[in-house]
C-alpha cells in the first residue's frame, strides 16, 4: 500500500514512542507536584521545552505546549488580538485553515473586530504589497499560514511579517504543514508567534506547540492553575511534550536530505500525472511548494470517486483538508484560486515523505491515470 496522505497525519516515529514511554510509566508524576515523583516529571517537561526552543530558534520561556495546531491557532489569534490591541482590526487570507478563519470570525462576532480577508493569486500566493494595502493604523494582528495543506503553496512569511511590523502589527503564522519540511523558527520567519502540530511530524495526535515571542501579550483561552506561565492552564501532558519535542528535533536533523528527496519525487509525480491524465490541472505553485506535496484537479470527474478507485489500487490519498472531510461545500481554498465549485470538487491531493522512492512514481502515476479513466468510463456508461 502507498500511504499518500501525510498532510492529514503521519505515523508516530519509533524514536518518539521510546522517548515518551518513561513518562507514561515510571515517571508519571504531575509536574506541578513538589515531591520527587513530580520533580522527575517536571525535569522531563523542562528538557522538552529546551529542545523545542532550540528547534524553533527561541527561548524556552517562549514555548507553550498545546493539544495541537487548532488550539495553537486559536490561542494565537484570539489571545494576541484580545490581550493588548492597537485597535480592533485583524488581517488574514482567503486560504487559511478554519482554525484561523473561525477565530477571526469569533473576534468579529463577539468583540467588535473588523476582519480583512486578503485575496490570493491563482497559485495561492499573497504579495507583500497586497498586505501593505490592507493594513490600517488600528491593525493589531496579521495571521497568514506558512504553507497551505490543500495546495502546498508556501508563502514568503519573512517578507509579509516585515510589512506588518512596519506599521506596528503583530504577526502569527500557522506552520503546521511546513514544520516537517522547512525551518519554522521565530528567528527564521521573523514572526511574533508560530503554531505547530505534533501529528504532522511523527508525534501523536493531540500534541502541539505555540511559540510566542517574549513581550507579546497573550490572553489565555484556558484559565485555572496558571501552568505554561499562565498562558495555558491545566496539568501538562509531559509525555506529549516530550513527543512533540523529539519529533521536532528529528525533523530538523533529517530535513535537508528528506526535503531534497521528496522534492525530486514530487516533481516526478506532478509531471507524470500531467502527462498521463488528459486535462489534469496542478493546484498551487510549482515554484513555491512544499516537498512531498502534489495536488491536482481533474475537471469532469468527482475527486471523492477517484479516491475510492485509488484505494482499490492500494493508493491512499485525500481530496484536501482532513478537517473538512465530509463537507458538501466546495473547498474555500480552491475557489479562492479562481476555480469553479465544479472543478474544485474534482481535487485529489497526494502527500508523501522521502519513503516514496523514484522507482514507485510510475506505479503511482499509472494508478492515478487508471482511476481517473475508470471514473470517466463509468460516468459515460
């Protein structure tokens, strides 16, 4: 079987499981407890925080452990906007994950914020000048994802963040998809906050990180015991923190070789499918694209039907965001590119890591071509 849905989730790495195990068994204490068992857990949490800080180019005190990318995005968008706003205006893009879009809508509905949603070009990119034109004296936050999960397009976050900072606005980026492939530190991206999810990088589901630059006020979503320096109350999941820290360290170590291999395979898949499937369209940018991400539309067929045919051929993939699976609405990401709802409904996304080797590409391409041809034939029968 070819598992080509790594943008949805990844298997837990063996090294991550081994790092977690002590904190699920012998070192099980509450890290807030003052006895020896609690102290042992607290030391594990401190070490994990230091590992994350090194991976993200920040200080340990800037790391907040979360339950995943959705919580991290909600905390960043709502927390920064509500803590000490310059005004009540936030800026985001038309292709953001729903965690960001719904957080912005929440601010609009319940706190009187105005939200500007930036358009993207046909490849899903946002030009710095488009952001500059949208900024106002009362803009308090800009939230734009580093890379899109459906189309793989990567934004020039350092340039966009510089534009926001020039007027005094804060900048958050959702780096859930890019973390396994690209440097995503506060230092490298030049942002005020970055949110990550563990299960996209070989850690278990329910783990994540929000890094927030020192000096950036953050109103917590969860109040109570004051854990995570008051930014996220609740007893910390020490094993989960160790897991996501280990996954980030391993990703940083493996990134150069893995990204190079997956980029070459990605390009072969993109070119192969375009040559083998009449009318196929690549969605997203070719020049600014995640490694291991190939996404298409096949006008005239339904993407979900193609996925069923692919699974019959032992190729597991998706039509887009797993968070929107089952929705009858056309993808807001694909329609933002200018695609019609009918064409957007034909989307298929193939996402993989370096384990998909060049020798596997012809079989994957043939499976896609056969699946689309079968759907066309059945539709015309």
